[in-house]
C-alpha cells in the first residue's frame, strides 16, 4: 500500500481566510445591531413624546369644548422634551374648531468637532 501525502498548506490557508472573513462579518453585524437598537430607542422616545403632546392637546381641546365658546380665538403651546405643540382654536357657532395644530422640534446646530475637515 502506497501512502499519498496530504497537503494541508492550501487547505489551512483557505480555512484561515474563511475564519477571518466570518469573524469580520460577525463583528460588523454585532455593531450594526447595536446601532439599530440605539436608533430605534431614540425613535421610540420621539414618538412617545409626540403622542404625549397629542394627548395634552386633545385634553385642552376637550376642556375648551366643554365650556361655551366665546368670540375670541384661543391659542395654547405645550412643551415636552424639546418638542412643542402649538394649538390655535377659533370660535364657531358655540364651539371651538382647530385652526392650527403643529408639532415642532427645537433644533440646535451640532457643535464643530475639532478633528474634522471644515471643507476649506
């Protein structure tokens, strides 16, 4: 019986390259999942804040419609976590109608990072 030598060099090199590629993909997938989680938490907080503002506005509208409407227009501003809800009501035949219902976020410009190129 004749023994044929098995060459493990190319096979070991191929398995090493595959292992490095899989490890790199695993690290990238893990970091991407973490970034997605942070982004989804920020988004859920923003949506929660907007819903709370909507609740405040609806409560105000219900309160105003429960009393007899005067001849004047009524406006109210609600604030939560950097978001503002501006509500304007107009008097119409004994009750109030919504003329403006706007949610805005107070925007602040990001500060300049020292090590980034300014484009000059």
